[in-house]
C-alpha cells in the first residue's frame, strides 16, 4: 500500500509539471512569490516565478484576479527605432513573459497597446491566473532582474483595483505610511543579470534604512529616507547622495524599486565607490512644480536650505559640497537640473535621468557656465523613454537639454539604458552614476597591534583598526590565510592564530598584511622556540633552564646557585654541537 501511494504521488507531480509547462499556471497553497529554475518549457528565461494570491481575505466579493507588473519585453534589436522615429514606438513590438527570448529586456509598461491577443490595464499586460477555491495562481518564466508587481482585482460589483501582494508588501515609512506602491522581488543574481542590473541584488553588506522628519522650507513637516551603509557607526565624514523620485513618488521608492542601498553596498564591496549615505527625498510633499526652473525653485530651496543642514547636523557626513551628489529621475530629473542651475555650489555632481528642466537661455549666465564646467554631470535615459527625445513637455535630453550644454561648452557624460521610462532604466543609470562618476574609495593606512615575538606553538592575537565592513583578506608571508575574523570591543577586525597554526610557522621573522577595501595594514613578527623547563637535579637549590635559539646549533644553559648570603652567582656553560 505504501509503494502504491508513493507511485500515485510521483504520477501526480509529473502531471502537475506537465500542466504547468503547457498553461503557465500552477496551483499552490502558500501565498506570495517564489522563484525557481524555469521548468515551464516556455521562453528562453532561466528562471520562473510562481505567484499565489488568496482572494478570500478581501473585503468584497471577487469576480477575478489577474497579475500585472513589469512583465513586458522588447527586442534589443528594435530599440533603435524609437530615437530614429523621434520618440515614436512605431515598428516596436512588445512581448509577454511567455514569449521572452534572449536579447530582450523589460520596459516597465508597454509603449503601445496594438496587440489584440492580450489584455491591458493602462500600459501593463494582464496575466490570467487560475482560480481554485479563491486561491489564484500563475507561473511566469522570467530573466534575471528586479520586478515590481501587483494583483488586478475585479470585484463582483464591477469595480476594480490593483493591490499589493499581502504576503510580500513593500516596506513602509512608519511615520507617514508611505510605501513603494508595488510589491517587488528579485530574480537571479549578478552572474546572469540583464545588462545594467548587475549590482541591484541584496548584498552581504547590510546597512540600515531609517526615516526622519525635518522642517521644510515652508515650515511644514516632511520626511526623508536615509540609508546608512554597513559599518556606519565606525566611520565619519561620509559622502552623501541625494535622490529624487518621479511624479507621484515618495521617499521609500529609491531603496526598494530602485535598489539604491544594494547598489551602493555592492559597489563599495568591490572597491568601486567610497562609502556613502543615501538620502531619498519626498518632493511630492510640495505642489505646483512643473517642467520649468521657476516652478521647481522651491525644491532647490528646500534641499539646500533645509534637507542638507538637517542631514549634516544629525548624521556623520561630510559638509563639503564636493562630497555631495544629487540625482533625480523623471520629475526628479527636472528637479536635479533645476538645483544644478540655481544652486551649483551646493553639490559636486549632478545626475539628470529621463527628463530635464525646460531650457531657459537667461539662466545660463557666464557665471553659471563657468561653475558648471567644474562639476561632474551625468545624463541618461532609456532606449524607449519619452525623456530621451521629442518630449511634449520640451524636457527631453537629446533634443533639448544636451544641445544647450553643448552650446555652452559644458562637459557631461551621456548614456542610454536598456529600458523605457521605468526602474530598469533608473537602476542602471544610478549604478553608472555611482560607479563611474562619483567618488573612488580613499586609500587609508590602517594599523596592526601585534607582539613582535611569538612563541612557537602558542596562541597569537593580531588586532587591527579595520572596520568589519571594510575587511577583505589576511596574508602572512604573502600567502592568503583562510580564517574567520573576530570582532573586538571597538567593532574592529581581529584574529586569533591557534597554537596549531603557530606550530607550523618556521622560526624567524614573518610579515603580515591585512587588506581592506580601501587600504591595508602591515606588520612583522618573529617566531621563537618555546622555552623548555627542566626538572630539579639535586637538593642544592640548583635550577637549570635551557633555551634553544636560532638554527638550534647550540644549547645555552644558565645555572643559578643560591648561597646563604643571599647573593646569586651565575655560571654560563655553552655546549656546541
């Protein structure tokens, strides 16, 4: 009977797998999203994601549930048509996740809705989910990147809404309740990530996201997000990156949908960026902003006169303008270019992504031009991004803002990302900005605290002033030592070399080098033989101690005789081999 049940279970599993391969649907009991290797038999994607949603917990009667999110793809070979057609999507096809092929990439939403064989909600393709007793599920084959998603719920009364995954909601700011609007998750890792997404994945270095309230320029209370890097408590004078979201966004989006904290931590870990504090702004707090400099002046005033002083008075960051950078996306790109034009002395670098402020000739005075020639300026947009070219707001980069900078002789770096007006573009742009435009790690000379002489076969302690977040490798005599470090009372790296380890070291001098991400510490120690105590040989208070030294070619014996007068007489005998 037991064998029969096992065989039936195997058959059921095979049948379920076959159904999944043909329909893209899988029944599951655990809510949320799970990622596995692609077994659907559909698409070239390496992975698959299974979504499960329990509709019984909703307050109204549900008629249907569909999945939507960043699951629309275009061919890289077609993206040139967008710029060639002056911002038109004509000739570009959008594909579903089931149709994904190598050489495609996601674009957030669809640039057109020409297909009649799929359903849409706005620019998003709706994926049908299979229902079983109010449990809805679907499996999509997906390539490696970060995805946002939600469930499009249609109620029996005819109303509909998009809800986040209750098993995987975005994190919220407990002060004001803001969140990232969408649920999100990661597929794959750096080794197989889509172009521009290599550094987005959670890092082994883990910092801390906090939210703070400050007094805005108009006297109201507003919130900012502050990402403190791993090991923040051990450092000081951190560089600071200020990030602005797009229209309708908030201070929680950049570190969730934008993976800004992960990107910074991964770049720091590879020695490609100095440690940074990341400040995410909440510009939606202010109303009346548009696409010109005058309407965005309030954002420049607020960040310079209110946000920066608050951050520098409450966190261990540098107060130098060259140690600050400002990057914004979409409406945040308009804000960034406004800050650059009105407050150029407040930052050393500017990133303008997917939009810029409308060009106003009168703003570009000789004084401003001279200042901007000393700044690092980075411009970027997606390949099929309305912020790239022919914007109806006259705020796109290629045909409005870049020509103005060229005319003034202001140097900048421009890069197109694989993406549209979406987070794939913005994560890729932020990665380049941080890695190639901002600060290289400063070289630090660290120090070792060690005994200059080490007895062979005894435990040996090496202390450093290297923070755990900066430690990389330990070398003895230029040979890498695979050894777990310990942490001292100050949070610094230390090592305990075991008795067995020192027993294997040769007698004589050895060098030690402890490598950090931004420097190293060097030192030297000498291994000596262990002192061997001999037993007493007679009853005349005579004691002998032997010490082997150097190459062991001689033995030195010191004999001390104690006399009644209390004085010592030392007698030295040397035996040569």
